[in-house]
C-alpha cells in the first residue's frame, strides 16, 4: 500500500486526482499505475486499470489469479468490474469514494454473489494518509 501511496503522490502538481495502485503476485509487484486519464486523454486510464494492464503484460495472462490489488482509493464501477474480469483474488484499498465507489460506497460489485468471481475486499488500510492526500488535492483546486 505504501508503493500505491508513493505513486499517488507522484501525480502531485498535475491535474490528475492522486490515486495510485499496485498489483502484487506472490509477494512481488507485477504492475503499477497512477491515475492519468487527463494526461493520456483516456477515460479508462485509472490507476487500477493501468496496474492491471502492466501485470497482465508481465505475466502473459489476462487473468491474474492469486493477485492482490492495492489502491489508495476505492475503485469505481469500471475498475471493480476489471478486477472481477481479471479474477483478482484480493483488493486492499485505503479511502472510500463516497461519490463513485463501486466496491462499498455506492455498489458492491467486486464481491457480488451475482457474478462469476468474487474478490476478497479489505478496506481502510492507511486510510488517513490516503484521505489526506485527496483532501489536499481538492482543497488546492478550489
């Protein structure tokens, strides 16, 4: 989670919301991502998606069984769906996203009984640091 926070901090000074994500498999980092939809002109360039893409490329498999995704912010519906599609085993996130959260705040997509895969969810890890980073970003923009 500390690496995800470091990645989120790297977006500092840019217009990107400071969100970082890391995919770990077998205790090793297989993918990293920092929020960059503005810079990439890509609405899907969320930190989680970028980390999943890198991990899939590195492992040579679009499915990531046994993987854990660490993210500073609760994934949106798009990212939660990607976790399910990739068969990620576990999600660990810091801050809830009360407006767009697809895992706990608005929806419960990642561990829904309606889908063919369920992701184990752990929330609140380093939450105070994650929330502070986001608050500082949005405070500076107002």
